[in-house]
């Protein structure tokens, strides 16, 4: 009878000293499994049969498929099902709940259930034994994954490139690292309880998501929400990268609820060194141009050193790989999430990314659409906000009213439509509008009345920017006026009575 249960195992066994309290352990053959411990499985099942209340001590993540022996797994699932229904689970009731002949072949199997009850262990050990069984399952899965990768890599099929194999392996590895209860239906009362707690936090902090620390923007959005794809869009040189970096640095440098938040910044346009100059400039007040050109006095150098000491430990991770593909970005984000607890991901910028590497796109719009859908998928899978910087079409600068009067180039959602499904996939769309940027390029001839009017207008809007939340799937839309310090490329809170004052 026992032999029929163990027929799937290889005879390669490593038997430890029973006096040490360790059960005998085996290792299944190549390509077929890995480490297992049937004696531990038997002892756990026997304890649950003898004392059903011990089921409460077993982790909810332990499932029948974690057992190396299929029969053991079915017995475990049957015990848990009976107990959950308020019924007794013992070797007698299991005879009616399970098809024992299907599990044990021609033999009855009732005797085997009775034998299991004789191997019951101390109830206090149930939790630990369940954790070991689950761990052994994960080890077997890792070994199988390695075998599958080796087989696919050796195949050399041209329609299955190495990048695809790596992406598939990374996905399986990430799924394996996640506990099973994160991938099943969730009772509504549990979801509701989390929603109430979320509301309590929002009432206390005035921000329910990750705070950007731009007061008016947080007031409109309630912070950066988990699983949201947030598009930051503007024309070139308006400050898209600066805003994305400001938010990323603010999140990484200021603890949220007492804990630091790791931030991944994928920069496809600027180098990591250029971004470091920007952060140093923001913290020290010294322009990055002055730092690069060496135009600093002794006091500036001391200030720079102190700033670097303050910020060097912040959990900000920069990847400046050019032409990054969606699959590689996803793989690196999963790895960082697994090792550092990733809380925010930023991509600068979306149009510089590549799709999954497939050939034959009808046009670039299709590829951009795939990228935006992929970024939304990453946000949902990792349960973090994802900020993606995006270019706007040129028509925003030439827009006029029906009377032919220019509107100041205020962006609209329609300006994103040339990029496929970005507007559809985004949960939040933030436009940056800087009237001083537009007016600088419309300077009339000096000495004219038009120039005087232009100067007055420039004085009103100098260093002032407006962040327009044009779409917010789960919240309100609105506008946030902020101060933009061009000297250090930093967006700050705006003092309403003094435009030259930062936060």
C-alpha cells in the first residue's frame, strides 16, 4: 500500500538521523522534482486527522498541490474542506469524501488513513511542518524552472529568442515568490476593511497614496495611488523630466508612514550622472550647469558635500539603459520589487521605449499602445503607482480658437490621441503648462507698446507653472499652481503672496 503511494518517487534518498528530530528526506530524479519529505507530510496529515482544531494553525497558503505525493495532497484538501464546513474529518469520514480506490489503486486505502493517525505529531509543530512542506514545493518548482530554461535555451528555435525565454522565466519566478493567497478571490468583508483603513489614513494624513509633497497637487489627487498608471505630459523643455524626478526624489527621500519607499527611475534620455546632478542641484541650491562647468566657490563645495551626505542613503535606483524594452523593464522592476520592496516606478520617457521586440508593426502607434498597456499591467501586477513621462503633439503650440486667437497652448487630452491608447490606459493624466515658456518665444520688438504689455505679462507668470490633472479615473480633476525654479530645475509649492518664494 505504501509502495503504491510512493511510486512517483526516485529511490535516491538522503536519510538523516531520526534521533535529531529530522524526518527522512529524498530527492526526485533530474527534471522530475527535487527535495521532498514524505514522512513530514504523513505526520502533518495524521495530526490533522486526530485533532481537527490543528487546522487553524496551518498557514492558509498551504494547498494540496504543495505536497509531493498527489494522494497526500488530495487527503489534505479533503480534510480542510470538511473542517471548513464544520464537519469532522477523520479516517472514517474521509472514506466517504474521497474516492480511495482512485487514490490507492486496487487497495482500500482505509488502512493507510488509520496508519496516518498513528503518526500524529505535537499540535504545536503543525505550523512549522506546513511551512517546510510549502518551502520544499517551492524548491522543486525552482529546480523544474531551471530545467525548463535549460531545455528551451538549448533548443535554439529562432521563433523563441533568449529574451523571450528570460521574460517567461522571470514571470514564473515572480509568481513563485508571491504567496498563493494573493492570487485568489478575496472576501468582500476583507476588501471593505482595507478600504476603511485606507480612508482612515487619508483622513489623518490628508493624502491616501504616496505624497508628492506638492501641496496643491496632492490636494487634487490625494497622492499617487497604488496600481495607477500616471502620465505626465508636456511639450519638450517645459519640465516633464524635472517634475518626474522631483516626485521620485521626494518619495524616496521622505519616509511615508515612518518607512522609506524604494523608487525605480528608468531614464531613457538622460544619464544617471545627469540625474544625480539634478538631485544635487535641488538639494544644494547650486545649478547643475555650475557644477558641471566647475564654477563654484569654496562655500559652494562645502554646501555640495553636505548635501551629498544627506541624500546618499535614499532608496532611489536609476537605470539609464537606452532603448529599454518593455519586457526588460518589467523583469528588472519585478526583481527590484522582490529584493527592495519597490514602491514607485518612473519611466522617462514612454516614446523612447521599445515594445516586446516583435517585428512587423504597422506603425509606431501600435507599439506605443502596447507599451502603455504593458506599463499599466506592471502597475497592477506590482501594486505600485507607475509614472510615465510622455511627449505631446506639436499642435498644442499652434492651437487657436474659432476667432483665430491663440489660447496659450494649454494641453488637452486629445493631444495624447496620436499616441494610441495612452489616454485610455492611463488612470491619471497630468499636463504641465508654463505660460512664461511660451511667452519667452513670442517676445515683441523692444520699445513698442506690445513689448511693454509683454513685460507686464511675463512679470505675472514668471517662474509659475500649472499642473493640470485632466484625467483622474478614481478621483477629481483640477489644477495645481506651483513654483518652478529654473535655476535648479525644481517644482516647489507656491507661496500665493510671493512668487519668488519656494516651499
